């Protein structure tokens, strides 16, 4: 009985941890990027997720083969499904054909979480990446998996992109089977999920961050919009919207949308994941912030919605940036803490004397009977891994697709180029090299964590060194990729296997270079900022005295900011007053 109780506790803890996970995705179409690439960014945020690079080799499978379906969050075996004859190689969340899929969990109506389906959102991603070559094919595979095996997770938003186009796909399960008084299945209920997928217009950017974003959408006309009953048409270039045939009728059946209301006015988000203060402030605010960075003139007026002050003033599903975005600018979108806005996490008392833009959980707390919050920014301490996936058209797929991959907090990490054609993951990022409860000296995750934990203690001073190294390494990698292009393209024409080997070697060397640089950064920060002192430097060397045994020259001892001293006095008053002169 005691053992059973412990099992139940562990399961409940796992479910709770899963539901507080929160991720961020931004989607950039090729017409909105300076390089003419499609991008998907993703931060896999969870207090229990370890930062490592998943890798699935391409494989052939005998007729009659099956694969297990393992829930990504819990490791639970949900069942098995028939395998396909051939599966594609997958590096992280990008496959060998430059197809990339990211996600954020929005939850939605809790009564729809208990579904009898088999495919969880993580399995949906990685099975699809192994079976689809492009975004439209991915939507078809997802639809077929849901219809055949049902859905097992909460409400989910997906980013799906290839070198030519990008989509946002939102779905939610149907809950427990609906039965009438006689025990028969209610007409209109079926296993699976309800969903909508919309292509993002070229030249625009989109995003989602744990809140459903699709509202109204074009209804079926057979030319630009179809249902899942017509998936044979999905490869027609004019198709811009695809949705499950019962997405509206099921909402009416459940009472989420009036039965006599016009289908044309149906909003997916308002029916299945109605917005509230926390949905705006904790979730959509992250998307607003990225949109604001890319076009402040168009987005400044929506800050009241992002703050949760005016939920009627919802900003658009996608916007056109006021300039073309380059790789590093897109990377910086993942490192944001609302700087320069009314939600700036570096400015209030919670930031401490050194402007640390992080708050330990819980996010909701109360004082004297009133409820308060901590902000939830894009960059957060509990990130397992993040990436900026770049899908480049008109290049060999193995070289064209780059998963710029980082582990731990995106703000103090570095994006390392993992080409989608590599043959295996670098040892520093490989699965099994350490875990959340097992330190590994050779693991990139633990190296980055050492630095970030140190940086949090004196953020405003230390983050400058991190940013300098980030910029130097990422800039050098971008330059390297440009220099490699002509030679690698020719190699793919004459010896594709040799090209794969060279790209694998490059990605491995890059991972080693970055981890080594961050280890040195950790030592530098530890020595320079030891005990609240700041050691002086000259020409890159710490200054020492001229004693026979070198000693550190007297270090600087910078004072706290005036604002912080005032806060201390407001808290302590005369208890710390210096009475020497009285």
C-alpha cells in the first residue's frame, strides 16, 4: 500500500510539473528575413527538462514492423503503431529535409484533456518529423495520426515550417467519450482532436507562447480553405487554411459556441481556450514583445492587451516587420525580458541591486490578501534547450537546414550550428551525457548552467561578458557558413557522403569550441567577481602587485546603486543609521 501511494504521488507530481511547463515560439517567413530563409524559434521550458540534442537516424523498416509511442513528458508507453517503410533522420526538431516543428502547450478547456487517444504532442512532433518532407505533408501526417489513434495531450500550438513556407497549427482533444442516457455515443462525438492550421503570409511573422492564437479563419471553399476530409488538395499552392471538419460543430455540441451562431464568426481561441488576464500577461505578452521589437510603430498601442488590462484589444495573429530580420536579431528575440517596457524585469525591487531579470517560482503570490504576479518573459531560467531553426531554400537540404541550438537559459547561452544533415549529435550535447540529477563535466548543459547561475548573482555586470562572447561566436559561425557554401554545394553534387561527414565534423567542432569557451568564461567570471570585489584588468590580464609572490592589486569595490540604498533605508530605517557623528 505504501509503495502504491508513492507511485501515485510521483505520477501526480509529474502531471503538475508538465502543466506548468511553458514554451515560446516565433515564426519568421522567408519574405520577412534578410537571408530569405524561413525560421522557427523554440524554447523548451520546464523545471525538469534536461538540455540535450535528440537524434534519430534514418532507417528502413520491414513490413509488419511497429514502433512504441512513448509520452515525451512522462516516459509512459502509450501503445504502438505500425511503422512506415522508411523514416527520415531527425536532428533535434528538424529533419533531413529541413522540415521543422516547434510547440507550446496552451492547455485550453481542462475537460478536454482526458482523451482516450494514444498520440501525445511530443510523439506527434517526432513521428511526423520522421515521416514528412515538408510543412504541408506534415499537416497531412498529423491529421492522419490523430484520426487513426486519437490525441493524448492538452491543447497545443505547433509551428511548422520548411524552406518555402510556414504554418501555425492549433489543436485540442475532445475529452472523454460523450454518451447519452442509454449509454450510446452522442452523435457528433468521435475520437481524435479538433484543429485549425493556417499558412502565415509570406513577409509576415507569427508567434505563440502557451495561449491559443487563432481566432476566426476562412471557411471551406475548396480553393483556399479545406477540411481534413479533403487532404488530397493540401498540396495545391493556393490552399492557405486547413481545419478538422468538426471543429465548429463540436464546439456547438459542447456548448462552447452558440448553436444558432454563424460559423463565419467562430473563433477557435475563444471557444477552446478563452483568454483571461494570465493568458495575456504570462503568455501572449511574450509574442507581443517579439512583435514590438520587430515593428514598434505597429505594436506599441497593444501593450494594454499584453499587460492584461484590455483583453478586447487583442493584437493580430501575424504582423509585417518594419525591416528584414537577420539571424542574430532573431536569436535576440529569444533573450528578451521586456526591457524598455512597463513590464521590464530589470527595474523593480525583485531584480535586486544588479538588475537580475529573473524571479524564482511561484509566479503567483499574495500579500495582505491581495494577489500579485511575477512576469514571465521569453528568456527564463528553466529552459532545457532552445533553438533558432533556419530553413534555407535553393540549397542541398543537409546543408540548407541549420538548427542553431543552445542549452539552458537562452539569454546566457550560445546558439551552435547543427546542420540537419549531420550523422550524429556532438558528445557535449548528446542524449545520456548527464541528466537533471547527474552532473557531467563534459555536458554543455551543465557548463552553461554553471555560468548562468553565477551571472544571476551579479547580472548587470556579468551579462556584458556573456553577450560579448555570444556575439563573437555566433557571428563567427554565421560567417563560416557563408564561406562554406560554394564548396559544400559542390561536394553535394559530387560526393554527398563526404559533405555529410564534413558538416558533422564542423558541428561537432563548434559544440566543443562553445563548451570550452563557456568553461573559460565561468573561470574568468569566478575570478573577476570574487567576494563582491571586481578585479582590475589591463590588456586582458588581471593586475597584480610587484610582491615576490604575486598578489591581486587592490580590486574595485563598487557600491550598490543609489536606488537600492534608498530601498534598504525604507525597509530598515533608523535601525542602521550611523550615529558616529551624534
